[in-house]
C-alpha cells in the first residue's frame, strides 16, 4: 500500500465497520460517504450484504455485562451510536422497496416522530434517480390537503438524501384490504374513493399528477370507535409516495416516448402504452376507478403477472362489470366505476372533482351527473326521497297522470310493438345501429352459455361457449314479406364454429322439452389449424353426405341457407338437425381469428326464401316453401323415433311460416354485429339474382 492510498483507506474502513454493525442489528445505516469513495464503498457494501445473507447474525449484539467474567486489559468497545439521517434519529424500519427504505425516525428539534424516506446508496449514484427523488420532494411539498400525507422537509447531499413526512400510524389500504379478505361495503368504498378524489383534485390544481395511485400508496388513519358491523366509524385515507409524479408546468418528468411507469394493474391505457406525453389528470381518475373497483369486488379489473399480456388487456379488453362479480353493487355506483375506466381519457370524468361530486351525490341518495338517467329511474328515486309528498299525491290524480304518461316507456315490449307498426306501414326498422346494442332482445335458446356485451368501441358482441345461442331481435315482424340484413364479423371460434342470422323461428313443445324450427343463414371463416380438428373434419360427413359446392376449399366452410331443428341441451330433447338447403363458396378461411366484416341478407315471402352475401351475390337460387318443407320432412323422417317423443307432447312439423322470430345466431364462438335492419318487401323491391348461379343442394 503506498502513501497516497493511506488517507482513503483510513476513511473507508470506519465507514465499512459502521455499515457492518448496522447489518448485524438488522438495519442498513445511511452514512455520509465522500464522493471520491462512493464507488469503492458501494462495491464493499454488496460484499458485506452477501456475507450477511450467507452467515446471518442471529440478532442484535448482547449488551449485558457479565459481572462474573474476569477483568480484561483490552479496551472497552465504544458504545453504538444511534443511526442518524441529518438531525433525525432512526428508530426502526417501516418498509422498503427496490429504490429506498422508509424509517420511523425522531425529530429532536421539534420533538415529534416522522416517516423518513431514504434512497439506497447504490441508486443514489445514478443522476436520473437523484433527479426523480428530488422531484418527488418538490411535488409533494406543493400539496397541503387532509387526504395527502404532508411532506415536512427534504435534504440532498452528494452521498445521500432523505424526505421527511408526517407519520401515519395506520396500515396501507393494501394491507387493510388483504387482512379483511373480502370486499368493502359499497357506501364505505364510495366514501373512501370520494376522499381520495378530493386529495387528487387538490394535487391536480397544483399542477401535480401522481401516476402511481394504488392501495400500497394509500395510508389509513383509523379511528378507535367501531360501528355495529365491526368497521371503524372514521377512516381517513391519505395519498403518499409521489415518486412517479409529473409536474404539468415543467413537463420535464420522464417524457421519453415509450417509458412505461407505474403499476400495471392500476395504469390507465395511455400509461400502459407508454404515451407519456398524453398522461394527465385523466390517468389518476382511471386509477381511482380501479381502486373503487377493487374495494367493491375484492380485486382489480385486470390481474395477472406483470408483462405484455397484462398491459395488452389493460389497453384493449373491456373490464367485467362489477355487478357480475358482486350482485349487490348498485347500478349507479357501477356506472360511476365504468365511467372512470373508459379507455379514452376524454370519456372519463373531466376531473377528479367531478368524480368526487358524483360519489357524494350517490352517497346522498341523488342521481349521478356523469351519465343521464332514464326517466322512470329518476321518478323512482324522487319517490324514495320524498315519501310524504308521494303519499299525498297518490291520493290525488298525480299518480294516475304519471302512470298514464310513463306506461308506454315502462312497457318492456314497447320496441317490438313500434317495430311491427313501422313494418306494417312499409318503413324500415333498425334493430342494431352502427354502434351499440339492440333496444329489445331475448335468448330464444342458449341462455345458459350465451352472453352479450358492447365493447369499448361500441360494437355489439354475442358469445356462445359450448353450444348455440339464438338471440331474438323480433318475435314476429308482423308482415309476411320482408328483407333481413346484417353486417357481422366472426371474431373467434371453438371447434366447428358458426355465426349468422335466422328467420321464421317457432317452438314445438314435445314431452322432453321445446324444439325450435327455423331457417338459418350461417358461415364459418375460422379454421383451427390442429391435427385433431383436421381429422375431425375428414371423419365427419358433410350435411347428410350431400356434395359440397364446387371449389369450396375446406369442408364445413360454405355460406349455408338451410332449415334447422334445435333444442337446448338442458331440456334433454337432443335435437340438432340441419336440413338440406343452399350454399355458396366462401373466401379463403381465416384463423384462428377473423377481422373481416361480411354482409348477409335474407329475403322472405310466403313463396320461399333467398339469401345474398358479398354485395348482393345470391347464395343458390330461390328456396321455395315446398323445398324447405320437403327438406324438413326428410330430416324428420330420417331421425330415429324415440319413445319419449311420443305421448305428452307434439312431434315437430315441417311447415314453413314466414312470420316467426328473427335474430342472431352464434355457435361455439363469438360474433360482432352492426347495421342490423329489417324492411318490408313490396312489389318489385326484391334484390335481383344477378351474377353467376351458385351451387344448390338437390
């Protein structure tokens, strides 16, 4: 060792001894390290940590004196000085993460306890980390609100730094929810979220966006008194940890394109996509919605291991409605949650203050302002809030007048009656528009495995898993001649999947349950490329062994127009009998997903039906009423007679009646539907059967 290195070694050795003594009692002391020794000290720290992990000390050193031990001439060990950060004396560790440690410390100057956040020394050497640490202190220092943990002071040197905050003795929201092992009462969840929204709005009004709101960053001050259910009467949530905060005025915090900062389960979609410059107050509103969702249901909307799959679901998938996970969540509160969780920032609440207002209104029994409420629900809410006035008015004519006015709007079959009236007056009826779902619908079959929803981009979905779902849009069009049009997309499929539409649906009650007869226009453009599926296609006969249309590339892949007998498996009638019909070649199969919208049309008259697709191209020719009834009769005759089909019920018949149910059909898959309409056919309005003739089954 040369003379030039001696002063550095003399300084470094006591620092390492002090650091090792801290490890021995379970704490990593924060030491003032000269900048010229930072690299050597950091490397030695890592070695000491590894040694402590390999040969851990069992506990703090024994400081008792053994009076029976013989005296020694060795000098007594100096007393262990308490660990200090600045003027603060560290009492114990409260928690730690990848970037730093939080201590409970004592402030001797003001005689108070504080929470002291100190960075790890190896992180502190990074300029970007030092900038973010100081940014956190500056951001939090701008805020003074009952629902935000108050920052008292911050200190920074070349070797270390700290942020001193008011000490909150309660647990974090994450710990409290985990210990409860269940969702919160709806009113408590709404009240806590309203308080947090007030704190978030205060931060936004000071130009600070938190960007990492989650249960671990919410501390709770819990009162000692409890209500009859055992819950605390007073709980004050406080937001902490502004380590990822963004100052709107400076716009200097992590504006790199593609930087994904935050916790995936609580990120807004724009945050998960790394669109950092687009992250503003709406991102915190989204996170508040996630917190409310988790308090109501016991879990965030999207869960899983952090990674691309979770981020993709945050940005593209629609959250499951809270009422599907918990039936007693009120509809208005569910609406508030889902408004916060809109994918587009502009469709969320305009501010955290607007969210707080809606939550306070709901807690007061008033309708939220975020979304318009139907008239009948507003009337019902007013009645509940003014029972005396309502009782008095009920004795007079007000109830009769209100009932007369409200009756048409409360009639669940009103959309059906309006549609039938329009068709009878030669007017077109839109059953599903460009966006959104139907005004009226019901499951004719498949309720047990069929679901519907409207995606965030307002597209209507019908799903069927493990069977066939028929969603009826009109139980009877009210006219004998009509045209049924639809645009649909085959989104996903299982096994041999089908999507399409149906007309002329009727139900026959047999002794074993209801059997439905109808005419369907269906197709499949999704092929699962697996060996097992391909073998299944080879072994399964195609439509009663009738040859497929020429040139069709894959078995069971044409557009098909055919009669069909079907029963729900839960009734045990065991009917799944497609009949002969017409078919047309489809485009090359897609798979395992499809993003192609296709046009399908069925024209119905008492003389028969014909179908078109792909800009009016016919699918076969006209299937006359006789064709349909003969095909159905042949199928019924070929089906083995079963004893249970006999006495006590009727045998399905082959008659074709145009005036029956019309709707959407999905089997073992998912379909999207838009621009669904029905219009009456009058003389000369039928589509011309132009183009080359398509194959028609004999």
